[in-house]
């Protein structure tokens, strides 16, 4: 079961695109549940915001205390104007550098969950979002128990709320731990979806298998396409990566990109979220 705490802290994050070729994905939008219906929107309100996920390549995998690369990572996030970003493999030195250079972003869990909770960070712009809820799920990553963070954000522009889960599953031959983590992530996603729209972002360390399980069991839709139906089965997107942006609820995806970056061995995966008209 996820642990949950309510906090009144303000929070938010902005994402613009690079001038690279984009894939336009127009995902279907689910009907609104009663709990998802927001206050009446103002005419002409901006119903879009940008989202990304990036495995930043932990400094423990390079030379350690990699100040230059952390500075470049912060610059990348600023130049992309991300409103919301999920980061994986964050080390203590990288978190310090990112928070210092991205002081107009809010981070969670930051250092609040201790050393074991540093690796997965969610960051957003308080100009766009308020933090209204937060919690964790415990999974096994590389033979260690680790908290997986989630938040619920209030979009101050539209008055709507969305849950965001940041995941990173075990690599390589650790299939059992990866499967166990995926089951827990799906259960959490479905539980949060009962209360409103939800996103699951991050590095699953799997392609087809993870997508098909999450699409089938959680009804989530990927920013880069693909589909699942009981009649036709699983049709994964192409190309596929181990990093994912998936959502469920009254939102759709637009303008997905997998952007090559110099700061990591992963690409920056980003897309535009568009709230449905209610």
C-alpha cells in the first residue's frame, strides 16, 4: 500500500520542444469520472502542459561528483522549459547541483526519504502546479528496497488534478524483481486512477513486456503510441525504448519526441499533455 501525506506546498514545471523532427500522437481520451470533474474553466484557458522523463546517468557510473555534467543537465531542463519532469539515477551530488541551478523548480522527495530515496526525483514548476498529495511505494531495485515516489499536482491553470508516479525498475537479468515491481506499479496506478487522472513515467528497463502489461492491466496509454484491446491484443509502439511516458484519464498525448542528449546514455523523452474538454 502506498504511504500518503497531504501537504499544502506550492509547486509547478514548463516544457518547450527542441527544433527536431517530432512524432504527433493523438491518443484517445477517456471519459471523465465524477472525481475528475474540475471547477468550470475560464474561456481560452491553456489546457496543455509539457512532460518529460530522463535517466540522468548517475555520477556513480561515471567519475563521481560530476559537476560539469550536472550543470549541463540543469541547462537542458531549463532550455526545454519543462513544466514536469521525472528523473532517475540521481545521486546526492547531482541533486545538490540540480536544486541549486533549478531554484524555480520544486523537487520531491529531494532528501526527505533519506539516502535510499534520492535516486528518483520529481520536479515541477510552482508557477503551474500546486502539490496537494504525495506518497511512496516500495519496490526492489538491484537487490535493494527503495521508495518509488508519487505526487498529486493541482494544475492551477485549469483547476484539474493529476497523479504522477516516477519509476525505475531493475536492469539486466533481474527479471523477477522487475516483474514484482511492475505488478506493484500497476496496482498503485489503478488505485490512484480511482481518484482521477494519473501518469506513470520513468525507466522500466523493459520494452514490449512492460508496455503490454501496463496497457492491458492498467488501461494506460503511451505518449509514443501503441495500443491494447481484448480483441486485437497488444500492439506496441515503434520504435520502443526502456523509458516511458504513460497516462490514464481525461488527457491525451501530443508531439512525443525522444531527444538525443549529451549528458546521459538515455534519451530525453518528452511530450505535450492535453486535458480533454469536459
